[in-house]
């Protein structure tokens, strides 16, 4: 059974990303309002390529029209959430929670018990809201990342 939600704009389900999604995923990252202002350098020139999609467990949330509303990338070894983005105009519709639920299912199938999350500081509240627990802080790493980031653990069988 595919995880899905139904909202006022129809059903949303999660599927494995394919190479042709690369351009749309890149656009989701580089146009995210969460990375405006001081956070903009983090995604400037960022690219989600077909090779990345093939190498990692990348999944997309799509609506009935095939529009990509969000995605995540799970690295299995060591287990870490590498990327998670929800389109600005799709936020508040449960897409992030749907993706986290799917991530937990994928992690469970892979035999994982927990996944490390190094969060964008404004996203910490979201991750805590889906059951992740703060375990520390990852120090800034200039010039790529100019700010400290919260480190969390998302248990596979935990959370709301």
C-alpha cells in the first residue's frame, strides 16, 4: 500500500524518485523560501542530479497531476536524512509528515532503528513535532555552512 493523504486538491502519494525528477527536485531546493537571506549561500548552485537519485533512497510526494510537492533523501549507511524539502505553496498540508512516515517505513524495511537528522535551524520544530529528539549541535563549517545546526535522532518506530 502506498502512503497517501487526501486534501482539498486531491490525493498525494509517495513514490521513488527517477532521473527525470532531478530538475524539479533541484528547483525545489534552490527556490525554497526557507533558504532566503543569510541561508541563501547554502543552496546557491545546489544540484540534485540523476546520479544522486540513483545512488540514494530518494522519494517524492506527488499529487494526482504528477506535480512534485516535496521529497526526501535517505542515506542508509550510516543512516541519515540527507535532504527533505516541501514546496513553499504545499506547506501546511501534511506533506512533511507524509514524507517522514514514508521515511520511517523505508528505514524499517532496511533494518534501521534510527535515522540521524542534521536540521536547518528553522526546521527543528518540525522534526521535533514528528518525534525526533535533539541529541546535539553540529558546528558551522564555513564557507559551506555558516551556522550551527541542530542534530536530532528520528527513531523508526517512534513519533506521532
